[in-house]
């Protein structure tokens, strides 16, 4: 009897997550899928560092190394970092602004499933003839000449996943603009909500150029067009412009939410209001604005000319100013505060010097003459990872510990958290600090091996040892998650005891309608204001009334699945220029599109107006009863 009950419970849980449109459960899906791809990208990174541990190593061959290196970068940027940040955006932002869900719950679910199936499609390339091998930037001069379908998996997989990201960005913009609680003006929004808002604006502007360029590359690869083929009148440099018009704002799409996470953690554990709130907001806006004016600093060596190089060099140096404002604001927040050391605060303390190092090396490369020397060396690899790991990954790990109790109702072990931090922090600096010197000594990036006695041996060995330290830290985190999941003790609304924003006023995890009454916001740090007045709940802005909630739906899953199936048909259709098309490719394409459009048609004609929860049930739920 008990085993049958467990199986039924498991099946119903799976069905609940397949059909959910609840932003909190979608946050769980993003966290799980993004965590899986993070582990996958980490394994690929370990293969890279094992190969480069000693000179002339043959752990993997050159072709496989190119594929691993390409998939590592692509996976970490598109399938790990962004989805993990979306997990915390989904879990926290609606709660911070006093909303019951995002503006478009159905599209929120569709955005996740598009990301998920796009990521699965890309990684199936390992089993279907070889992965993409032209680097995560997939420069057209390399990708057009890549054999097999690896690059086609890249173009179609990233395109599908990118549609989901674009939907999510639009959704968060609409949510933050239209669904803030009464009294929640823009200048009262928490910093994490602000950074989500600006990052979503960047997604809206930056992803269309990527979408267009990938369409062009797909048509060049599969249908014989010549957008980027110089032998037929195309231009490969146009790909670089398209890609970096997306690619550099993408750095800020990742780092701005990370800034927002640390802007929540530092005041909480300094027991002090964030210093210079207004300047932090305007610095965030300025970073988003300037982020679109610096893309060609990735192209100083392509021959744009002195005038263009000088303009982009100045813009790159200028963007350091608002970033510096944020650094000083975090330091001044801690100055004079009653600092409480916890795992999230340790990551915040480690983030500041680590990210500053990455920023300083970025300003160095803003000088075009120096960039000529450093371009495509390991100095660039070190700089990039100091920004992405020292900024974004530290923020993701900090947010995992900080928001885990709010998302799941259980506290991750602090002791194991300290162990993870120690291994990961030390391993990170071991891995990437010495790569600055490798770059200055002339070691090129993206090489599968190197000769002995060039001065590279010791630094590469240290770098590889650091990668093992980071891997141990991640394994300890996984153990922490498993151990915590088996615990029975639950945490209260405000487990850190010094929460300042509205999410910490709700139960852990929150009920599925979030707020029984939409709160009234009376200033910044809404929950802190209520606590200081001796209240144990938020001030409501409305009487208790029936709550409207959206229905769950399996349709987003099938729309994304249809596009996933259609992508195989597009790749193997009889018209493709690779020459391995098959008539069944057309059939698969039609079936996939039929599933996608058929699901959309069902959605358009069915009655999906949601349902109402009676206020009597809400009162019963608040008293510990069950909602009918």
C-alpha cells in the first residue's frame, strides 16, 4: 500500500511540474535544469584542464578538444548562468513587488520549456555525429567550414533556447511595470528587482541581433545562402558585429542580477540600509545604457580603424565609472554595520575583490594597443572568468544559500556551505590568477596542447589543480542539497532574522497565491519598516476577497516539444546543403510544426480564464486548514 502511494505521489508531482504556471515552481524547474547544465559545463571544463595539465598531453584529441571547449562556453553562458539567474528572478521578484504571479504565467512556463528543449537539442549533438567546434562565439569564418551537423545543432538549439529567454525578459518587464503593489514606486523597488528590470530591458534589445545572425548562419549552413561566405560576396566581420552587439550586453544581462543579489545580501547581513540607494539605481541604468556602446572592443584587431577603436576604448573605460560607484556603495553599506558572517555574506565579501580584479583587467584591455598584444591569449580567458565566476557564479552560489529556505522551507547546512566556499574560492583564484601570466607570456587560448620548456608548464599545472578544488566545492554543495532535502525541520518566514524586503514576510515556502491581501508599501525595505513598528505581518492595501489564479496547462510543454522535433526535420530535410538530407526530414519537420501550431490553436480556443479561490478558503488556509 505504501509503495503504491509513493508512486502515485511521485507521478502527481511530475505532472504538477510539467503543467505548472506558478512562478515559484517554474523557479524550481529553472534551478534544477540550470544546475544540471552547470554540472555538464563543469565536467567539460575539467576535461579542458586535464588536457592542459601537462605539455603535449593526449587525454583528448584536437577535434574533441575543440568540441569540448565550444560546448563548455556555450553551455555555461546560455544554459547555466542565465537559467540559474532566472530561477531566482522567478522565485523572488514577484514577492518583492507584492504580486501574486508574473504578468503572463503561461508564457513564463513556455519560456522555460523552450530553454529546456533547446538545451537538450544542443547537447544531443554529442550522440548524433559530433558537437559544435567553432568556439562559443561561432565566428562565421570557422563555423561555415565546420564539417558535420555540430554547428547546425548550435544554431537551432540556441535559437530555440533564445526564444524562451526573450519571452522571459518581456514577461519580467511587464510584471515589474504593471504589477507592483500600491505604494511600490520605482524608487522604492528593491535593488534585485531593479537589476532584473534593467537586465530584462537588455534582453529585449540584445537578443534580436543574435536571433537574426543565427538565422543567417543557419541559412548559410543548411540552404546555401551567402550572408557570411566571402567567396560568394558575404562578409564574416558582419557576424562579429551581430554577435557582439548581443554578446557584450549579455555580460551585463548576467552581471546586473548578480549585483542585485549582493545588494540584498550585504544590507541584510550588515543589518543596515543599503548606502546610496538612488546612486545605485542610476548606476544600474547607466551600465545598461553604456553596455550597448562597447561591443567593438572585442574587435580591435579586425581593422576597424583608429577612430572607431578610440571611440569604443573611451566608452569601455567610461562604463567602469558606474560599476565603481556600486563597489563603493557596498563597502559603505558594510562600513559601520553590525556585520554577521554567514555563507551568503562570505560570497559577497569574496565577490568584491574578485570582481574588481576582473574589472581592472577589462579596463586594461580597453586600451586598443595593449589589446593587440593580449587578444586571443589566456589573459582574456583569465579576465572573462574573473568577471563571470568572480561575479555571476559567486552570486548564484550566494543566492542558493540565501534564498533556499524561502524557496524550499529548509536551511542549507552552514558548515557544509563554509567548506564549499573555501574550496571554490581558493580553487577559483588558483585556476585563473595564473592564467594572466600565461597570457602575458604569449600562450594562445583555444589550443589543445603546448610544447614543454616554454614557461607554461607550472602555471598550467597550478591552474588545473585549482579546477579540481572548484570541483570538490561543487560536490560538497550537492551533498549539502541532498542532506538538506532529507531533513524534516522547517524554517520560519524570516530565517536570517534580518530580512528587509517583502519576501521575508511570507511563509517559507510561500503559499501558491503569495499574498492573502496585496500589501501596502510605505517605503524602502517594506518588511523592515513593519518590523520596526512591532508588526508581524505586512499592512494590507485591500480587504480580504476572492483571489483569481491561472489554470495549470500542459500546452507550453507541447509547444516547445513541437519546435524541438521540427528542428530535427529542418536539419535533415532534403534541401540542406550538407547533402545528407532525407525525405523523412520533411515529415518530421511537418509533424513538429503541426504539434507546435496545434497546441497553440488549442490554447487559443479553450476556455482558460483561470479560477477564483473564495475568501473563506483563504481564511481557512491562514488558520492552518486546507484550501478546498
